[in-house]
């Protein structure tokens, strides 16, 4: 928000738990899938408060990431 109206670029990572075992700090060979999604604009719409804009952007982010992982 402080940097200006920059778009948010969501990145979805899957299969990382099969490659990286966090408690043991151990990597295993494998494939991690990474997908960069379309940017989400963070401009406020007419009459939209900052809080409303944040909720709208988070809603879009959640939906896009869910559809990608599905």
C-alpha cells in the first residue's frame, strides 16, 4: 500500500512438502510446481475504502489460487 498502486502478482507453489522436509531440514529430489498467476490490480474503485479494497483483492487472490490448485 505504501509503495503505491502496484499490482499483486500471486505465485502458487505445490508439491513442496514432498521435496522439503522442514522439521529435518532435509531436501529430497523431486519436482516443485510453481505457477505465476495474472496480476491483481490494487487500485481503489470509486467510493471504495482501503479496507474494502484489501478485502476485494484478498478475495480475488484466494479464488485464483484455489482454482489453480484444484
